[in-house]
C-alpha cells in the first residue's frame, strides 16, 4: 500500500538522521501529509509522540556506541544532539538507569528502544460508520485538564479527571452553568493544544449559549470546519470508544483521501440519558489530501 510505504519511508528518514538534524516538515513531506497530521497519526498508532521516539532511539544508539567503542561521553553526547555532557547524562540515566560513564562496566544492563515499522490490518468485516459534515463555527466552555499521550497516559488521566469532577461537584456546577439537568451529561469532550512532546489539553465541555460564562471555565472557539464524524454505541464502554479512536488512525485515515486538518480540535459529542442509553459521535477535523 502506497500510504504504508510512505510512512515507513518517513521512519527510515528518521533512522538515517538520528546522529544529525531531523526536520519534522521533511518527515511529513516523505509521508505525504501535513506535519500536524503525521505527528497525530504517529502518536496514536505508535503510542509514543514523535519527539519521544526520536529521543529513545538516539539514547539506544548512544548506549550501544558507548558499550562497543572507546568513544568519549562528550563526543557521543554531541553526536546525538545534546548540547552538554550534563544534559546527556541526565537523559541517559533516566532511560538506562545508570550514568553513561558506567555503560562499559561489566554486568551493566542497558535498554534498547527498537526501530518501529508500521503494519496495518484492515478489518473489513467490522464496519466503521461515518459521515463527512460541514459545520459553522461554535463555542464550548468547561473544565480543563492538561495531560499527555506518552504511554497512552491520557486514557488513564481523562476518566479519572471526569470521576474527580463528579465527586467534588465541579461536574454538576458545569451542568448548572450550561442550563442542563444536574443528573445529565455534558455535551462534549475536547482534546486540543497538542504539542510535539506529547502534551495535550482536555475539556469537559458544554455548548456556550450565552455571551459570558463564569471565569473558572475555559472557553474554546471552534472554527468553521469540515469534519469526519464517527458514531459509537458507547453506553459507558470506554474500551469501545478507545478502540474506535485507534481504528480511525490505523484503518480509516490510511484508506481515504482525507487527512487531519490543522485546526487542532478533536471532539467527542455525547447523546442520550440513563433511560435511553448513551451514544457518542467522534468529530475529527479533516481536509482533502493534495
């Protein structure tokens, strides 16, 4: 598949330049997509941000070089992009558990983070219900969490954040501020402010219907956009929701003529109640590939 070859060629470019400058724009160009889309795709499919992958691969090669040669620590540090031996030593110890000067000692065990290769499995027997929709600009407001996609930590942080907000009353207060029933659910969950190091923000959100909202809430302005919309029969099954997110990036994007737009907002919109059950629509901003 052409897409798969392009993605693996991009990883090949990273591997060939671990001891030099790596351009995120060049990686994306090789992968035939935007820089933002490649970073989002990579993080979801690999479970680690692009910057963290590069860091771990460089430290793996650095460890191998220190173990198998008489290279000086400072030379290895500079070779793999560290401006000082101190910065290199801190990063090296964090990954390997020992200082780089001890890498050659007998019995020392070092870690290796192997080169990744992309494979995809298209499960044609499992449908993905989606539609493409244009939507005018709108606003949301709510409770904000800062988290990260590193090691899929966001999948742990977000449910805990929601649970904590329910327990301490912030969730009910948000519903009240939005004019909703106290035993209801919010309108949406939004991820945004994604950065190359894996950080991102999450908002428990309601539609902003009035000109102003209490100052304790974060307000997001969502621009006019084309969206790919995926329906999920949720009913509180977070695994089903997470699996859909992963399938969007591992199965849907590779087989369609769309890529993730740079507007920076991915949205879950919630429907239903305790009597009828709950469903979710995942809204992802998209543009047609050039």
